[in-house]
């Protein structure tokens, strides 16, 4: 329920809180109670709001607004039956009060009856003088229904009534984005900017649309206008930096990211982008400095750890890469990308047991890429763990049926174990899927490939 958004008079609030500490009951008019309750609800102090509602209704038992606050608290506490009963009683008293319909719609929405909520809000629209809030509520109900076209139209009506309602503007662009209507979004924003030429939010959103369409020149221009409109707009500097990166103007990108750090506390995103720009421009020492700053600023940012690990991997400094990915895993042992990098780096260092452990962990965490299955199988084969390798490949075949790479490996394993019947079965399957992968057997099982038994089996299939 929306009443005055202004801070209530501090005298009634102080007087009310003083009263709660004593046994004295003081009188407040209903407007004062409404402001006190509204203040407590905005502060999230529901228990104090409930005390104010109780005292307010004792002093003003016929106040509809105070009873509507009681409804609001019922809804907050999920006491929907009590809220409905009180609303029904209030509807008899004031059938033309749009706030009653808004709260009724709120209940229906919480019960996932979004179409019914929209119908109730449509009734409220006919009663209300200021319809902006109602159109916003209707728009949100359409979003719950994934009806983005109708939601978009509702939020547009809000913006018509309140041109600086940026919440509605963001929601409109969200709908355009979801519908993949970037050109339409650009047209809408340009029309909006004709009447609000200094709206930094609109320029910012326009730039993001051009960025999506890879029209970087126009995106850059839009972000420049956003900055002209508000030279402390952090988001515009960040987005401008991203565009400049795409244009390979790394020094300018760094300048924009650095400006955000001057305007506000450093963010891990800005530090990471600066590091990446330095790396792309060949300034490795500075890149390292900013990668360190990134993971120090936000140790939970996985992109930071991944970037610094890949940085050292590209330089073939695998011990250092392993050091950082181990630190990352110690912070978040359930991050599948960390384990995948851990496996790859250990594999490069020929630490086969650790590499196998890494691939196993990625699979356990749900990374079912074919390469993860195959790499783990190949390592197990090198370690002489043929039973484990075969079990791993049989699991892989459930996700990738009719895969020649899997079948040739299974054939090699079974021929190596002298289980020729199983080996022959998988060899036949492999040839029927893609015979060119026979080289897998030659590379992984040279003794099997050159054996008389395997040569005879091949002849039958070729």
C-alpha cells in the first residue's frame, strides 16, 4: 500500500516510541498513525508496525487505511485467509477503494493466480485517478505469465504517465531483450530520448542495444552521451570500456575502467577488465598486478581465478597456474570449471593421478563433456587401471551412444585383457560408427594393434 513517501514527522514518531517504553497511552490522529506504520514497514520493522496498527485501530476503529495496513501485514505473514476476510469486509464498506483491489490482486498473485490478479487490477484501473502504479503491477503479473508483449505495453503506459520512471524503462527493455527485439528497442529508446534528451539511463540502455548488435561505433556514441548526461555514471564508463575492448583500443578501455575506481570503491569487475586489457596489449607485468588485485578484492569471483590461471597457462608456467587453481579450489571446491582447469594443468605436468582426480571430479559435478570422459579413460589406461577405464567408458557411452572414440577404446581395453569376445563386439561397433578412429587403438594400445589376434579381427571387418 502506498501512502506518503516522505519521512514522517519525527515528533509523532519519537512520541510513539517514547510511549511504547511507558504505560502511558497517547493520542495520535489517523494520518500520524499511517505515517508511523508506513515508516516501520519501509524499515522492515514489522513487529513495531503491528503495534502501531493495533493502537491505531483502538483509537480509530473505523479507519479504512489502517485496516488496509493490517491486510498488508497479513499478506506479508502469509495469512492469506485472514487478509481475504478483512478485504471482503472492507469491500462492503468502500467498494470503490482501488487499494482494496490492489491488495486482493496481491493475494491472487501470491497464490499464482496471475490472470485473476490482472482482472482485479483492471477493475482498480477504472476506479483510480493515478493509474501509473496499477499499470506497473499489471506489467509484473504479465511477466509472471511470461507474456512479455503485454508486459511491455503495460510498462510503456507507466512511462507515459511518469517519464522518469526508470524502473518501468528497465522493465520495457527487459521485455524487448527477451523477445530479441533489439531494433525495436533502439527505435523505442530513440523516441524516448527525443523528449528526454538528458536521460543517462536511456542513453546507457541504447548503448547496450547497439553493443548486442555489434554496432560498436554507435554504442560508443551512446555511452558518451550517457556520460555527458551524468559524468559520475559508473555503468556507462564500464560499458564504454567493454566497447573499447572490442575495438582493441585497450589503453582507452583501461582509462574508463580506472575512472570507475576513482569514482567509487574498486570493483573486481573493473580490476579484472583492466588486467585483461593489459594482457591483450602485451603488458604482462601490469596484467599480473591487476589479476592479483582482482582475486584479493573478491576471492569469490570465479572469473578472477580462472583468468589468472589461464594467464599463467598461456605462458606455459604450469606450476604457477596450478598454484592459483589450487587456491581457487580451496575457496570453492564445487566449481566445475576450477576442477576442469586443475585436471588439464596436472595433465600438462604429467601428474596423472591428480589429473585423473580432476577429471573424475568434473564428471561428478555434472560436466559430461565427451573430452572429460575420454581424457579420464586415457589417463586410467596409462596408469594401467583398465577396469576403471572400461567402467568410465561404459558410463560415457550412456551419454554418447554410437561413438567410435569410446568403442575403439573399449575394444583396445578388452583385447589387452584378453577378453576377445568383448573386444570383438566393441571393435565391430566402432567400425560401424566411424572406422577412421582406428588410430585410437594404434596410439593407446600399440601391442594390441600389432597383435595377431587383433589383425585377424580387423581383416574380417575391412
